[in-house]
């Protein structure tokens, strides 16, 4: 990884934990088993067709929609920013720059702590906090975000700090400021 400020490199690409697809998978197996057991056992042909149509509807509602929703959430962490992409048909993209600074909090319930995932709450101080839901390796992601935020210092502030260190002055003991009643 190069340290030049112009290059932006991807640190991590994340989705919510795959555990979210457990119940849709169970529903798919239950519907497939039910259709396999009852298919052809009805005397009327329309009943068999109704069974297949109902199974197709259940598969779409219980399996495909949760899968599409899970695939539609992506979190990309780069060396300069966090990119949140949500939605499948209507896409929403949100970006948070590391240089602006933010507060990172990890919340875990019992099941999330077993799987080492968690909800990451990013508070920028301006708007409502950004929530990354059920991120795998939440503690590692939090540590990486803290490191990236420390490394991406505002260029103007970095230049001022470099100038102050070259002249041996800090803004606190600089003679450019005047105290009340003194010149």
C-alpha cells in the first residue's frame, strides 16, 4: 500500500453477515420438500397447478426477496472514505470521508457476539448516525476505521503542523496572538 494521498485503495468490501440467509434457506427446503411430497397426489389437474403456483409465490416472497435485499447492501472501506450502497432497483450511495472524523461504536447482541459480528454505529456529529447492520468481524472493522481516520489527517492541518514544527513554535506559544491587555 503506498502512502501517497492521491491513491485510494480498497481496504475491505463487506456485506451483512450471511446468517441473514438462514431462514430463507430453511423456507426454500420446506417449500421444495412440500411440493415434492404433494405434487401429483391431487385428482384434479388445477389443484396440482395451484400447488406449483403457490410454491413459486412462496419461493419468491420467502427466498428471493431476502436474497436480493441482502445482495443489495454493500459497504466498501477505502483508505480515504467509507462507501455505503443500498438498494437493488433504487440505489442509494452514501460516502463518509475519514478526514472529517467520526465516532465509531459497535453494538452486539448475544447471537452477534457468538458469530463475532455486530452493528457498527458511525456518528459524524452532523446528521443522524450511519448504521452498518450485522457486519462480520465488527471489532476488526472498528479498529481499522480508527486507524484509517488517524492516518487521514486534513492536509491544511498537516501543513500547519509541519510549518510549526520547522519554526519550533506551536500555536499555543506563538507570538502571533495577543492576550487581553498585552501587546
